[in-house]
C-alpha cells in the first residue's frame, strides 16, 4: 500500500510541476527521467510482492506513464531519453560479456551450440509456416504472389526468433541466480544475437531480390557491410577489451566512473566505425574479463552491478513508454498466434537440443529463458520498416505487438525456471521481507551494498573497493 500511495503522489506531483518545464526541452526530459526511475521502481516493488519479476513492473510503469497511458511522459520526452537507453544497453552488454568465462564456454560450448541450433531452426520454420498462412489476409500483402509472401514470411521469422540478452541479464542480476540453467541460457541468447543478425541480413537480401522495395531502400545491407558489421564489432570489441584489461592491471582506480566511460566510449566508437554496438561491447566485456586477474575483473563487474538497478529501471521503463495499447489493438489478433507458435518452436527446439547435448533434464527449464524479447528485436523491426516503407511498416506493427507480449511474459517464465532449477540463492533478493531500512542487495555483491536507485547513483555507496581503499599500484 505504501508503494501505491507513493506512485499516486508521484503522478499527481508531476502533473502539477510539468508546466514549469514547458519553456525548455531539457527540463522536460530530466523531469521525465526522474519520474520514470521512481515510478518504475515503485511498480516493480509492488509486483515483486506477487512473485512477478521487477522487470515486468518497470515495463508496465512505462506503459502506464507513456502516451498509451496517463501521458505524464510524452513522446517527445521519451525520444529525448534515447541517450539514456543507449548508455544502459552499453553497460548491460559489457556486463553480459564479462559474465562469460572462457572455462565455462570451453565446458559448455557444445551444449550451447546444439540447443541454439535446434531451437532457432524449429522456431524459424514454424513461424515462417504460420506467416505464409496469415500474410495473405493482411491488407498490405493481399495482392502479393506466393514467392513474395514466402520471402516476407522468412524475413519476419528472422526477426521474430531473436531473444533478449538485456532481459536475461536483468533477471540474473535481480535474482543473483548461478548454475547450469542460468549459464546455458545466457550463452544461448548472446550467441543467438550474432546468428540472427546474419540470418536477417541474408533474408533481407533474398526478399529484395524477390520483391524489390517500391520506396526508399535500405542502404548498406550488402554482404560486405554485413561482414564488417559483425567482424568489425569483434575486432574493435577485442581491442577495447585489451585496453580495459590493461587499465585494470595498471591503474584500477575510480572503477564506477570508468565503467560508465567504457559504455559511453564503446557506443560512440561503434557508431563512428559503423559496427554493431551490442556485439562489440559483449566482446569487449568477454576479453577484458578473461585477460584480467580474477580479482580485478570482479572489481569491475561489481562497479557495474552497483549501477545495475537504475540502468535496468530506466531502460525497461523507456521501452514501456513506446508501447501504446490502442495501437496494438489492430494487430493483437495476429500477434497472439505468432507468440504461441514461437513459444512452441522454442520449447520443442530446446527439448530436442537438450537431448542432443546430453542434458535432457534441463530442456524443460532452458526454453523459458528464451521467450523474452526487447531492444534488439525492435531495432531489427525498424530496419525492416526502413527497407520496405509500406509492407515493412505493416510487418513492423505486428512485430511490435509480438515483442510487447513476449517482453511481459518472458521474464515471468524465466524467473519460474530459475526457481524450479534451484539456482536462485536464498537471501534478501528472494525474501518477502525487506531488510532493515528497506535496502536490497544485488547479485554478486556482499551484504550491505545498497541497490536502490538513489543509493546506487553514488559511487561511494557500499563496502570498501579499489576506489575507496589504498592498495599498492602496479601489476
């Protein structure tokens, strides 16, 4: 009840002071940012009482606050917060890469590859088959011939099968889960991003050959640009990872701010060099973690985890503001069967892949961690709309409905899988009772490290680290 009262007061207060920001966009964006952090945190806390992941609460707070709800956060303010989302993705991507250790991958690469191959293949062909049946009933495709229908179905399926590393990391951070199901799921979703990017580029080239765009075409989607987008991201990411590892070995100071600088510099560098930012920072995190001494890598991960709560809160809340329920009403009839068929494909493929990999008992759990979708899928849907201004926009509308449903359902399923696997450690993160003072504890941190949005914004919050204690410098 206390959280609900706080939320009501926040909405009322913002409506009262919002006119003060009308003279300048900067003030409106800052006001929206502060409101989203507090509102999303409150809704997340309320839903957690019912066993629903906080991530769902963050998205729901964005939906309720955005243009599709109370409109206390306008479309202009939501668009103005795009750099915050970019920073969030950078931090999350680097942290996700840092969670992958070479020893783990060496032990589990066959398992990850076999599950990935089976579940992507089954889901891809099931979704393609469904779209071949459904698309002729969509107005934009009613006059298309069978080859074009098949090409657009393949293109749609290449996006619909994508997973969400961001949601996966958010749940693992929130629950502090550790174990084979958590590790395998993380490995699958990270590797799937690379596979899906290549698959999307290939199917887009095929679709353009069969059904040329009638309007503005998408530049830079030939094989050379695709190769640089992926290969360049690996090369640049590895170089950045080496630089980070050297810093950790030689200086190892102000890691909280250094982590933010790495994420910012990485996204700017990726944009300047025209490489995939998410993949580049994943590689950078992986390289830096595996080249650094274990204690040094852990210090950087802990510095990033201290910023995890506000980062996840803002990212998912902003994502929620872009979901407008009324706009989804026209495509929900198509989105629901696609969501169900996609889930069936992931479930079937995961069972087959797990049996193929010799971990049959984990298959019924791993598939639940592969349902979520978020930013990567939305980005590919936007590229599709850019490539085909008319028909692509119709597919994008359906994809947004599918992604929105999966973004709400996926975290609930993944948390249930982690509970069933017994990989969520007992402690404050799982207790229904708040610790004294209302402080929570994040994954990978010692008791006493606050992870509320307010305390995490302070780089000195928490136990002594390399930023707050004196240690000998040098290697």
